[in-house]
C-alpha cells in the first residue's frame, strides 16, 4: 500500500512487470524512505475502505451483506435450473433478449488478495479463495491455476479439503454464515445442517479439521447473536452446538489448532483483564475448559489472538496485546509471561508457529517478520518495496495468511498469502517463491477504462495491485503492466483522449501526459481539507475535451475547510492548479459529493449526487446549483454512485446507487427536477456504474449482484450473466462503441467483456426452415429431441410453463436430448432459438 500522501511517493518510485510471455523482474528507483509505511497507518487505510464500502451500500442498517448473500445463492440456484453448455461461445443472455459473447480479459499476471488457502498433500494441490470469494486450485509450478467455482462467493475465512471413505475429496467452505461442501470438485454445493437460522450479521470465523475428520467451527447466527462453537462428526454434513459463549463480539474469541497435538484451542476474553481457554477433545467429543478467567489483558476494542504449538512435548500458547507485547503460556493458559515486544503491530493474521520446527515463529502486517528463537527476537523477512525489484523472490505487501503444510513426499513448507497472491518457502522463510504470477485471476478493480484511440488497450485501477495497463487480445487473458503500486480508483482521459488522470484513495489525483509509457505522473494534486469527501473521490473530464482539465469532488482547496466543493483541476507545466468552485454541497446536510456528470449535449448542464441522497443540478456550468431531490427512505438514503446524462435527449438523466431500502436506479426527463423509478428486473442491490450504447436502446449496469442490462424497448432490466461470467461485484462498466462491447471491471475476477452481436433479420425461407423443426416424442414422459436441425449446430432451447414462466434453459447440439422427467404433467411451450435471429415455438405435452 502507498502512504496517505503519494505526492512525494510518485517521484521516487518506478516499478513494473514487463509485458512478455513471462513477467520479468524490474529494478528501478525505490522510495527514498520506504519505512514510512506503517502498519497502524495501513490499518486506518483498511478501516477507511471498509467504512466507504458500507457508505456506498447505504450503511449497515440496510443489511446489505445478507441481501447480497441471498442474491448470490439465488443466482447459483438459477444457474443449476438453467444450465448453459456452450461456455465461451456466442449465446443468448438477458432471458433471451440479447445475443453476444462473454470474454475474460485478465489480468492473469497480477494476482490480487488471497485470504484463505488449504493444501491437498496427496495430490500436491493448493486450494485458494480470493477476496472476491472465488475458489481456484493450482500446483507448485504456479502455471496451472484453474477456477474451481466462481459462480458463488465463498467465505474468505477458510477453505478445507478432506478425503472421504470412498477416496473422493470434499471441499468445504462457507456461504451466508453456514458451512457448505462439494463432493464433485466444486461444481455443486450442499448446505450443512444443524446451524441456527442465519440473519443479519451471521458469519463463520474459523474452521479446523482434526486428524480423525471432526470439523470444529466458530460461528454466529446474527450481528447481535452470541458466538457458538459447532462440531461435525460426519465430515461436514451435519453440525451440532458444542458451546454457546457469553458474548457476541468476534473480537473476544480466537482459535488455534495445534497440528502436532491434534487439538483445537479457543481463547475467550471475559473482560479487559481476564481470559479463558477451551480445548476440543476429539476422544470425548467435548469442549473442555482448560483455564478460567486467567490474567491476560486486552483492551476492549482489540482483536484477541492465539497461536498454539507443541514444543518439547509441551503445548505453548502465544498471544500479543495492543502494545505488541508477546506473551507465552506453557500450562494451557493458566499462567502467562511476557516474552518480547514485536517491532510492529500484527494484523488479524496474528502470530503463527511452525509445526515442524516450533522454534520458528512468524507474524504479519504490511510486512512479514520471523523469530528463530521462540519469539525472543524478531527480524523482518523483506521490505514490501523489495517485491518490485524481484516479484519472484520477495513478498508482496499486506499479509493475510501464514500456514505450514507437508508435500506428498513429506517435505514441510510455509505458505504466505498476501495482496499479491501466494508465496511458498522450503527453508522457513529465508527464501520465498511466488506461485501466483500466472492464471490466478483474482484481480480487484475499481475502474477499467479503454484508451480512447485503441479499443484493445486498457487501463485499470486496482485494489493494492496498482495502476495497470496493457493490450488485450482475443483468445487469451491479458498480462497487464503494473506501472505504479498501491490502490487506484477513478480513471479519466483529457486532451482529446491522449492524457490520463487517476485517483489514489484519500484524495490524491495524478496526471499522466503520456500514459502509454509513463510509470508515474507528471504532476499531482492532493485534497487536504478536513472533509475529503468519499474514500476514492470521483473525477470527470472537464467540459472542453481538448483541455487537460478534470472536475473533482472535494473537499476543499483549504486544509481547514469542512465544506464539500467541486474542484477544477488544470495542468500547468509540472503542477496541477486547483480552483474551488463556489457551491458547498455539505451545507444542506446531504452528505458529500459522490458522483458528478456534465450533459454531453449541453455542457452548461451539470449534475451532482451526494452520499446522503441529494441530487443537484446547475444550468450555468457549475457556478450555482439547486437541490432538486433528496432520496430518503425513512433512515436510509440513496448514495449516488453514478449520474448518467443521456447522449440522445437533453435533460434526460439517470441516477444509480444503493437499492436496499430504495430503488437502485431512477430516471429524470427534466434535468433532475422530477424522478421515476427505473428498477424493474433488478434485485435489491447497489448499482455502482451505468453506461449506454450508441442509441440508448441498451443501458449496461455494473452492480454488486453482477452485470445487468436495461432494454429500453421492454422498460426492464435483465441479468446479463452468461455461461462463463463469474458471480462477483461488478464495480465499473464502459461501452466501447468501436467493438460494441460493454467492458466490466470486477472486484475479484478481473476484466470481463460482453461483445454484443448484431442480428440480421431472417428471410422468409430461413423462417420456414426454423418452423419445420419438430419435437419427438410429443407427448413425452422422460425426454425430448428435435428433428430437422442441421448437423453440428448449437441452438438454445427455452421451456416455459403455460403461465409464461421460464423453467428450463439449455444450449444443445442436434442429437442431444433434454431431460423433462421431473416436469409436472401438463402443457408447455418450447422456444427454439437458432443463430441468425431465427426462432420458433412448439407446444409440448408432458404426460
């Protein structure tokens, strides 16, 4: 991560991953003082990002996480009901209303945040969960990563792979506060039974598997519900409650599994000065008390932590407090003594002790540290900036997981998961190998933009994988060049599309005169006022496309100001000159600026939406504004994520935002003076970004629940997901008219294109051929096939009941059959859709 002020940073860092068949190490200028990155500063950075996420979604009162978890599961169930088999080919989407092809674009060489990992020691295979919830698997080579499942967004706290009695493998993870498992390689998933019904705030926090196959997990069923310890003795099918703890705060519990002793320990904070310890006894199937209210002090707002390892036949506990003081207990938590003070404060990954050599102990924050003498002294393994001098050898910043496994040949090795993928070490952290450089496609993008003069060259602003750029080609996912590290959000082009501006969280905005070749900006500006608006301030190109000018959401030009103003930023030499515009959006208690737009047909018309549900317009190019609407629903508000003025009709404007207590999209035909809902077909979700095609017959939406398209002729939104698109947060979307492509940036699975295919009007002869298709047998009891279909032709079959509800959808070849044995007896309509916009419908009778 970058420091808060990257103005100084910009001019001290050149880094890169060169474009080639393999990324090559790059040696360039490093920051003059890389130690200015501190863990407490980055913890604040992380908290600011989390608070912003909640703000964008309208706040926790909306219970948006639970709603989106249900959206996730509903979409998965719909995919099971209506499987599409022509993965990666042209297909009908949007419930049969749009024809095109989904293409994964990458990046495939800039792995993002990995938050959970397990290792199958029989097959030497890693299973990893990215921050977006997709599961991948791969081997030690780092070249063979494959998607296990990206149609569901899994719990990022754990993933386990266990062997069943029939020698098959069971994959175990969590969804919506309940353990789930798959016995077919991750394709289909089953909910474990025995958990209390989940509600708002339900979550799973840890899961361990004993040597006998018992599963022990910490969980809570709601935000205010008490923590529970569950156990399963049938390898995850059913769970029962072992213990109900005394409080609901997850900061008050920590679990640690001692692989050597095969015991799971749980530490519970009773109060600020006392803790208790419990141990799961696999022989008696009970959770036994080992220590009760023993003196171990943690402040109330501090996440307690625990590491456990057997050393010289004695179980040792390690824990640390808010002062980074390490304590050790050799009697299962009854007596604790101070061991040392660590150089810095660990993150939630905490302390990890090696199972194969318990003298070696590790902890992680921005960097990783190692002790070779059971925690008495600590050494930093590498500096985060070293990564960019050799991406194969050094660890990326922000440590998420530390663990140890054993290969099939019995060799122990360490695993370090971070915001740059996965690293392994065979010598206890002296040397590391990056195995996440090829095909671990879990990049988290806030914004993806296409270079105006080249529809096949993209720029991307990522979460902790910097600003990236590079060409994309059909038939392969792209390797993108990371020209500068850190977090980057909004991207805009000026100077008739030649120059680029980008935003670093907290209000730092950089200008690139030659973005195709520059590693860092020519000039930058940082908003330093007290009210720096949202975490990633929005920017838009100025009204004159020839000028290098953007309009940014303030803050203010004054460090002491509490206002929220628009800032006009212009380049002058190697400086960015900021001019504060007069209107203060914070004065009306409607929050701060969250979205800006200028009407492309009349550049005197400006629009602004705010974090608190306000909408403003200006008819004098931003000199004055009038509040036209306040989108409030009881205590909830519409955070304005995107304002889209029409490119067809002056005064028509669309507004999107969080849609849990409100509707997610609205439309105005009078410049924002009045509004109507425009959300039919959308689930309760947040619509981050909307963009229209050339004639606004289609409006594409990037949402928390996936990609959607609004079909103007039907006045309705439809899911745009196809056979291969991942279930993921779709954060950005742009329309590339040259290739009729909606280009999406996801927050966990990289860049995805939907290429719209124009359909020709079928001739009368073509339609006669389509009408000759018949079903046999008809009536039927078990299956149906079709006659008069050309050989090797792929076609879509949609089956509707007589109420008009779609109940089955499938893409098939001529000789394939469709199983209808589970359909109730009755009459159905079978719609057959052929390439070339040919369709025919046939009545089917099910006996």
